[in-house]
C-alpha cells in the first residue's frame, strides 16, 4: 500500500506543480501589456474625438437651416390663414388675441429656438424680404464664418 500511496502523492505533486507553473506564466497581463493597450486607446481617442466634435457643429448649422425653412413655411401658412404675417414667432405656436381664422399651431414651440438655445430673430417688415428670420449661430452675434455664421431665410 505504501507504493500506491507514494505513487498517488508523487503524481498529485507533479500535477500541482504543473498547474502552479502554468498559472504563473499564463494568467493575467504584465504592466507593459497594460501600458501598450492604454497608449493605443489614447491614440484612438485622440483621433476620433476631434472628428465627432467638429461634426456636431456642422449638424447644428444644418438643423438651423432646416428650421429657418420650416419657420418660413409656417409664417407663410399663418399669413394665408390670418391675412397678415405674425407679430412674433410665438404667434405660430399660440393663438394671439384678436386674430380671426387662426388654424395653428403652425410650428412646435421647440422650433422657435435655434440649436444653440437662442430664439430665432423674426423681423417684420424685413430688410431682405417681406420678413426676415435669422439665427446668429454659435457665437450669438451678428456676422461670422463657419460655425459662427448667421443662418437666415434670404440666402
């Protein structure tokens, strides 16, 4: 029986020693491997994030152009129903007092604010047409280029 016990003990020790060696050499990542992965992730983020931020401003400008066109159509619809243009863009959303034939709302309340959180400027009578609708862009001031360019209904 001693021979059997010795054999079991020696084979168990051999298996345990192989597992220990395998566990030490194969499990986990070294510090160098982790640092390489972090550097790669940093490079990817450095290349991707600026592109995403730039596209956000382009999307806001496009949304403002579309909203100005929709507001122009809403003003025209109001004019056809009521007989004169609205006094303000709020008249497209809520029925103003003393107006006959108002069949609105002609626009959603969210539409009268530009993508930068500012109300569109509505000027009646307009300088460039019967009425002017303007967003001053990201910088909120008249004029500008790129993301700061004015968006209007006459250009």
